[in-house]
């Protein structure tokens, strides 16, 4: 193996180990949690891909001294006297050409060339130019078509990818494209969005009537789950006896009326009298009891909710009636408020919600009102907010607002993204 080819081979191995190593680094260090959700196959596939690239790189490194096999061992020596083609390893046939020259006719004596060829299916075309003035030009043009083995004997050298085909400037460019962006991103890129990126993703343009993830975060939907089974077990009006719908409201059956009169006289309770029908319950409503059943509370009694849960209450009137005035608590990142904040009393808290990966993350945000000049926080600071829940009509939306009683800096949660 030439020195150039050896160097190219080593560079290819280095690229495989670099890419595999970066994937394994992100998986082992835990940085992957900022980019991919924990469920599904995304994170395991990063691990499998990293191991596979490293194994392939080591295999290529250990086998770099192996001899190439194929048609490199062909001996294409042409003897123009006997035309003996000794093809090693490929087809093993012998191309012997017996030339029997007897001169007949013509001004030069005429040449009759008798060629005896084997049965290998080769077309050995011979071009004979015979001069008429005594000079014999027996130029032989040999065309070999090897039908028996089907190989092409024109060996111009073997190409082994773009690194070997290119010149050294081209190779350097390819290596920089493959290695530089990956290395820079792995070492220098922060595992979070910048404030400008958050704003560009719609921080100040929320849609509180959105229902795209309501099945996951809507408090109303969570409360309906047990209610649906209760509704299914309730008797239908069609299943009731005809007598219960034929009598006017407030008129008891004759038997019940007589028993009631007797009980009034004897002061003893009547027996076998059906209980009066209770008012039907709407299982679609949301109550304070529903809220307490599904939402944990702090030791101070604050309902602990995620920002997306607060976000989705803006489009749910039933939940708003229950949650208005309740003390809530949440952890989020904070940025200045730039809409409906003429007096400077507000800031905005948000969490990033991921559907598939960090690339499709979007901010879910609600404003927090301090009732006075808002304190200063460094952009993107993690804070714990405690306050009373309220709702205000602003523009064409009902905006959920936390009227804060306490905001303090806190540590980031284990998962900065919500999946």
C-alpha cells in the first residue's frame, strides 16, 4: 500500500471514530436529554449508531494491511509472436495464435493467414495491410473480447472514495466539512435556546385557545376520564318504566299517596316507598374537588401546576371558574414582558415543550403581574413563582395571569424541556 493511500485510509478511520465518539459522548454525558425525548427509540438509536461507527472504524484500522483481491493479479503480457495470454486467477484460458502464412497471388505474392483460435469466445481481429511494391506491412491490430470470463482488462487504477480520488486540497476541504462543524457543535454549542430564538418561536404570540396538546395538559380532559365511566353506568331515560314518565311532575302514585297519609296519622315511617329522584349531575363540569384530586398541593396549599397546564386554562371557561382566586405555584424561565405592559408591572414565564426533538420545541408562556414595578431578573433565569390565579380579556383572548406574591430564583429542573 502506497504512503498516500495509507494516509487516506487512516484519515477515513479517524472520521468514523470522531463521529461515533461524539454520539457516545452525548449519550453518556446526559446532554442528549436536552435534545431528544426519553420515550421512543431516539436515544437508544444514538447509542447504537455511536457503537456501530466506532466498531467500523476499528475494523478498518485493524485490516488496513490486508491485501486487495480481485483482478490485480492478472498478467496481461502480449507476445506478438505467439500471443500467449496467461490470465491468472480470473478465467485461466490460454490465447495461443498459430499464424500459418502461405503467400499466394497479388503483386507481393499474396499472403494467406490462417488463424487457429481456441473456443474461448474471443474475437481476435487482425488487420493486414499488404503493400504492392515489395514491402510487406503485417501490422496486427488485436481486438480481444473475452466472452468466457466477462472481465475488463483495462486497469487504470482503483478508486476508493472521494478522499482517494481528490487532490490534497480537495481532501483537506472534505475533512474540514466532515470534522469541523461536528467538533465545534459538540464542544461550543450550549444545550439551550437563546432569548432571541425563544422570541422568534412565538413567545409573545400565544394562542390560548389552542387544543393541539390539550389531551395531555388540559385539566378539564383529565377530570372527564372517571366521569365518562360514571355516565356510562347511569340509566338511560329510555330504560325507565313508562309509568315514571306518564305522570305529571309532583304527582305521586296512588299507593305512595295513601301510604304517606297513613304515615302522617300514625307518626310511623312508611315502608317500601321509592326515594324521590335526585337532580341529574353534569359530569362535564369541573369542580374544586376535581382540581384537588388531580393536582398536587404544596405544604402551603398552593396547587403545583406546569406552565402548559396554566396555558391551556385560557381556553376553558369551566376550569377558569374553579381556578380563579386559587393559589398556584410553578417553576419556569423568565423574560421581560413586551405586550400589554405599559406600566411595567409584568414579566413573562415560559417552558419549552418538545413534540419530537429540540428542533420543533415551542414556548408555552403566561404573564406574571407583580402589581408594582417588576423586579429585574437576568434573561432566561429559572424562577419559582407563587401567586393567585386570575384571567383577563385582552384583545380576542382570555389571558391566564398569575398575580404574584413571591418570585425567587431557583435551580433548573432535571429536564429543561417538557416532553
